[in-house]
C-alpha cells in the first residue's frame, strides 16, 4: 500500500470530520467517500500478491461502501446505505472465503465473534421496531465476514501480512458498525460520528492493504 494513500485517507478523513462538526454539510458530504474511492483506485491499479480475483472483490466492496457513504449523507436514505454496506460485506465475505476452508482456530473465533454479535443484537433489539429483520441479517453477515477473515488469516497459503490485514480490517469494521448502530438505535454516544468514521476509514484501509501489501 503506497504511503501517500494512507496520508490521503487520513487528511481527507480529517477534513470530512472538520466539515461535519463545523456544520458545512455540502463539504462534509463531498469529502466523505473520497478516501474509500482512493483506496479502490489503488486496488484496481496495483498488482495483487493474492490474485486478481481477490483484488476485484475487495475493489467491489470498496465501491459499494462508497455508495453507502453517499447514501448516509441523507438520513432518509439510511436504508439504501445499509443495503450498500451489506453488499460490501458480501463482497468482502466472498473475497475471504477463497482460502478460509484451509484455516484453523475456527471454533474459538466463531465463539468470540458470535458472543459479540449476540450482545450487540441484545442491546439493539428493543429499539429496532420494523427494521429488526434487516439489522439481524446485517449483523449476521458482518459477523460471518469477520469469522471468515479469521479462518483465512490462519490458512498457510495466505502470505503475511495479507491475512492479518484483512482480519484486522474486518474486526475494526465490525466495531465501527456497532458504534453506529448503538448511536442510531439505542442511545446517543458522544462524538459518535468521529469514532465511527475514524474506525471506518482504518478498517477500509486495512482491507484494501490486504490486497496490495508487500508479502514476506
């Protein structure tokens, strides 16, 4: 992953947060998706040590995420944003599944991720109303995506650090979405948008890096 891309993500992400908290709605909406689009440009244009198929799925996930970023600028388009991010997680799940069957430590990872997902659903459930089925599917898919990333990271055919980067990105993405969901549905979290966006950009950067990292 070129260093300049990481700095670009950090700089534009900081600009988005400054515009958001400064009340500059048009500017914060304009900047929001740019870091993820930059990451997609890198995964498209850089040869992947994992293979073109993996890079293509990661790129598709990044582009679907960018659509979700744009949708979530408008609260009334939350459902479309949720659908876009669900699609992104499905692309990531497909990317990670390629070598997941050769990974180990399946049971401990499955138990840990299932517990986290279950606690999140228990917190959210009384507040979800008609969106319960959609949120249930979303949490199940992102939990499955994280577990698949964990199994893939343990596969001997996945070179270091590609598997570890993808796993770190999947877990941080799960944490970011959990903060977003709790803040939206259950209880307000101070500076929630900053927490969500910092972890979100970090997660996407790690996942993108897993497709183009220099391998050991």
